[in-house]
């Protein structure tokens, strides 16, 4: 299940808002009930209508995909290594660098 913040980002994106500040625009709160997380929108300060639960549920798939792709990007970033070392690798043997990068991308595909 996607995080509420990611469903909100996807809802906003679908409604023409590309950036959401979760300190100013949208404030979330999580009231634990019997040890179970229960996050909700505490404050909504955007110029678009606050989403209903159904509208947020409709963003579940897109938010799950974004979360999976964020993990892939993080894994790739680690595997790519330092940019300075990559530049040196490119200078020494660009074809070997291309093959290494392709292997990283093939082993960590995005959704």
C-alpha cells in the first residue's frame, strides 16, 4: 500500500500541481489507534480541492509505481558510484562504462 504522501503527490500532479510542500501546503497527521497507523490530511492549503478517500484510492497504483521507481533510482545511484570516478572511467574506456551502466539499468528496471 502506497504512503498517503505519495498518493497526495499523484493526485496533485493529476490536477496540475507539480510540487507539494508537506510543511506548508499539506500537513499530515498520524493518530495511532491500537498500534495501527491511521494517517490523514490535517490541513490542506492548496488551490485545488482536497481529495476524497476515493480520489486518493484511485492514485494507489500510480503511487505504488512511483515508490518502486524511487527505490530503483536509489539502488542505481549507489551502483553508479561517484560522478568523478565515472568521468574518469568514461575518459579511460567509454565503452566499458556504457556496458557497466547498461548492466546496472538492466538489473534494476523501472516499472
